[in-house]
C-alpha cells in the first residue's frame, strides 16, 4: 500500500458519487489501480468524454500527493517545450524532459487537445517521457477525451507500446466513455423543472 497519496484512504473528494454511480465505479477502479501505479511505478490512463470527472480525479491525486507531483496539460507541456526552443529561452526542451522524468509523480491531462503541426515531434516527446518514466519506475497518469484509436495516433506507436508496458498491457486504462457528463446531467435536471 502507498504510504502517501490520495487513493490510500478512499475515493477522491468533491464528487457526488451517490448521484453518479458510474463515476463511483470508475473512481473505485482508479483507486484500485492507483495503489498499484504508485507502488510499482506504473501508468494509469483515464479515457472518456468531457465532463466525466477525469481532471477532477487527477488534480485531487496531485494535491494529495504533495511535493514531487506535477500536473501538466498537454497544451501547457507543448507550449513550454516550444518556448524552450526559442533563442533566448531560460530552459531547453531537454531540460524540461529531464525534469519531468525526475518528478516523483506526473500527470499529463487532456492528451490530444494541443494544436501540433508535427506529429513526429510530439510522438518523440511522448516516447521520451513515457520511456524515461517507465525505466525510472516513476508513476504517470494520462487523461484524454479521445477514443482509443485517436489516442494511439496522438502518442505514436513506440510511446503507446511503452505505455501498454507501463499499464500492464492495458489493465491500467480506465474507460470512462459510458459516464454521462456531469455538466449535461445538471442542465437536464434544471431544464426539466
């Protein structure tokens, strides 16, 4: 069992699990896998449409983990790497990749959202992150609202292969696609009044 971390004590706080039983089941699956992720330096992937609680769950993980944890969005990650390529940058992309691979716990949220012209460049970035963290046995969590096929195209085949290794051949991939958006559920309840 993990000595520190949000999942060692139960479900992430802040969600109304009684009104969203499918979110409860997904969160329970995340809790179960998260302890394995933290103990063995594995990866966890949450895939599902917007509004299903993915970001809420992972930000709670980062907050509870504390120092040594890092939360990135894919857009922020790509922006930081591109800034590092400029002539007067205070850091280089290699500096950032080394830092992210040393973080004790890393979350990359919203995989597939950033606008990128060169897919091969992003494939290499994901390969360097996922391979470095897998070799260093550093826990990693990714979220995406893309379907699996789009997710695969986003990471590239080498990075996806490493991710499958890190998720125990996909056991650590949580499909949240059947969970309705909590934003839409709330609107339907108000519209029906």
